């Protein structure tokens, strides 16, 4: 079941109550909707998980600094170049997904609550987000050892096109990241 607005506008332009996409994964309904400031409180809790932070690798210097987190992402919600969506499963917020730009190039990011890893949520959310977000090419970057996220990108048609090294705050070390591209 897909419920997409006729204009296929991005999550940023929709009202927080207008449902963009509904999909079933293992008998659970996944919905994407525009992210609102209240969602940031939930996202903040997700990113406190040590294992999730380790796999994400390229995180904030201090993931426990809630005021800095809320301030940064509240600003992002007002940025017209960023398309922020909240991922909901059966009326529960389980993650976020967004398109942002660096140097005019579109990139994708997502974060799923650890309790929902391995259930197809990230893959379905990204597949459907990409039907709404038409920026191409679009890049996804992932830590070399984040196999789950690499699989999500590959299942959604992204192709590994290279690698880079950068300082990962969550690991306090320079690590390799793989670069994936769609389109």
C-alpha cells in the first residue's frame, strides 16, 4: 500500500500530519512523515546507544550534549536543502532519514533505533524515501565495518564507487568509509 501525494513533494514541504508513504514490513506498517521538532527528543535518545554510535562512526563530538543536538537539528529542519523525514512503525518513531547537501552534492543519512535493526525497516524506508527525493546522483557514506548499512544501500540500488578516510568522533580515530552512489 503506497500513499504518496500527487505532487510527490518532499517530507520538508508536507504538514506533519500528512502521511507520505505506508509500506508493510513483516506485517508492520512503515510510515514516513515530515520531521517535527518534538521528534528530535526521540532521535537524541537513539544516538546515545554506544553500539549505534560506533557503527555510525562520524557523529558529534559529544553525543550526550542534548542542547547542542537539539539546536543543530532544529536548524536543519528549517534548511530548504535538507529533506528530513521521521520513520514510524505502527505509530512508534523508530528512526530518521534525510537528504542533505555538501558542496552542492546530495547525500543520504538515516538512523534506526537499535531495537529495529535487521527487520528491513531501513531498507524499506530508504526505498520509499528515494521515490520522494529525486536528487540524483545521491551519495551514501558508511563506515567500513558497518555491514548492515552497506547492505541497505546496496539493496536500494546504490553502488560502491570508492572510499575515503576521515576522523570518526565515535571512535576517536581516523577510519575508512565506503562511498556509495545512486544515479
